[in-house]
């Protein structure tokens, strides 16, 4: 039987960028508390919308799935991730119901799910429209999707390549709305995770361009 300590060491070795120290996955207790707080806050918001059969895509270590499972209207939460070690950790620590699968090829029948939660996932994928189409496929006609992703205007404004080494594509709001509609979803609510001033945005732009052009 694989021990928790072995899984922790393996996850940390494989999922933390050595140059930037940026984690690819959230391992509570082993990454920066501010980062953990942001991710927990997203799941607490998603919990408000969770109902019926809930799918947590790219669940990672499963801490978020455990939050969704405590929603009053949640019946059953399924955690999907492509990494088996993360699912094993989640099963041991958070008692999640894990399924190893590719987010672009979900192993569920059409219209099977009431709620799909996918937080900080789409920016990691090479084909975001296909991802949204796959979510639309497994979602019931009256189902709900809760999706979060970095706002490029704040995370990497006016540069092509995201600063985060794990991100393939970050989106401005208009780009994200286009992808959602192309995939068959109609946005209902847009929530801002980090309000910022014009001065903060200017500093962010200058900092981003400096980092991307050493």
C-alpha cells in the first residue's frame, strides 16, 4: 500500500516548477498559504451552485471535491483528474470518488451530470473549445457549469506567452466568452476574483513585459 508520505514527496517532485517554484497542483500544507486561500475561495463559491450529480474536472488532490460534497444540494461528487497519484492522495486524505480520465475525453454518457465544476483548468489545455464541447455533452439540458480561469488582463497582459509555466493559453474576458459560446455554453454570471486599480494594472503590465522580455 502506498504511504501518504511517499505520495506527498512524489507529487512535490513532479508538480512544482524548479525555476519559479510555482506549483502545478495545490497540496495544502506544502504550498504558499495565499495561493491555497485563493483556490479554497473559488471552491467555496462553486459550492453555492453545486447540486445533484457534480463533476469536479481536474480535481487534483481532491480538497475542492470535499468542499463540493458538503453542499446542501449535492447528491454525489465525482473527482476527475488525469494524474493517478493525485487521485490516490485525494482518496486517502479527503475520501473522494476519483476517476482517472482526460478532460477532453470524459468517460460519462451524454446529459449525465447536473453540475460541472472546472476551476483553473481550461488555461492548461491545448484545445479549449473541444473541452467546452465535452462539458456541454455530459451536462444535462438544465445543468450548470462553474468555471474559473485567470483573467489575462491581470495575469499576463499584452504578451503572447503566459508567465505561468504550466499555462498554454490565458484569456481576456471577450475571448473566454467566445470559447464558451463556440462550445455550446451561454455565460450567465461573470464574477471578478481580484479587483484592482488602474495603477496596479499599469504596474502589472510593466512587470509582465519585463519578465517576458529579459
